[in-house]
C-alpha cells in the first residue's frame, strides 16, 4: 500500500532499465529468452508481482521489440532517446517520469531475472522501517539489487549522464547508504556474459527434460 506522509498518498515506484545495447553480450539482453519468456518479460512480471504501486520501463535500443514483449502488462514505457550515452541517461529519464506522488523508488536491471517479488517486498519493508535515503541489499558482503531510493534523491539522479548509473551517487553518499543483509543470491546474480547465459539455458533445458 502507498505510504502515508503529510496527508498525501505516497507511492513506491519501480524503474526497470531496459534501454541498453548490451555490447558485451553481442545481442540485447532485454530480448534474450529463458524458456519461452524474454528477460524483460520475466523481470517485469516479477516486479509487478511485488507490492510496488507503479512500474516504469525505460526503453531505448530496439524499443519497438522491447515494448512488444511487455505490451499487455500494466506498466508505463518511456523512451530514452540518448540511450547510446549510457545507463545514467536511462535512469535520469526514468526518475523524471515518476508519478508526482512517488515517495521512494527501486531500480532494476534487465539482466537479473531471479529477483523475486518476495525479495523486492523484503527490501521495501525494511526501507519503510528505517529513516534512510537509500537502502541496498547485501549478499555475503557483496552489494546487490534492487536498490531503493528516497525521492529526496531524485534531483541528483535526474542529473545523471554517461554510463555510471547510480554508482556515482551511491559513492558520494558513502555511509549514508544503508545496507540490508539478505540470504538470497539473486540480489547479486546477473547474466553478464554469453557464457553465463548459455549455462543457464542448458540448466533450464535439463530441468525441463528431467
């Protein structure tokens, strides 16, 4: 449910970054498939299954195909015309498009398909308990996702450029970034190389055939 603050309805929003060209992968991660679903479809459905109030998907490279993959889902898509300049521009576009009643927002990467609604809700619940600007899940000492930001930081994130994403903002905040230990490896797992993707497909096929 939306947070109550100052008599206004304040929403928890989600921004899914799905605009990049995935140059290291060799093809856009957004449209890679696990089973019969694309990664953008999997990630978006996982986020929608959580307690977030609004889901924004930032598109860019192959925008029509990416939008088509989620066309029947209750999300808002927004195009980043400067996607070639890097992830920071996509996050800035997403933050600028948030609902005016947004109180806090989570950021999702399209290459982390195993972040479940349960993990998302856990991060949201912990954020609501604390009075912090940003909360980041940590698995075995390694910072992960999804990161949740107070809307108070929106001004900084709207100014992002290039390929740094939110990393430079988190670095500048230093010890103001709250960490939340989790036991779910999905927080740090991403499909970052063709080898990782191929091994996942092989494992999935073995599980299905078994």
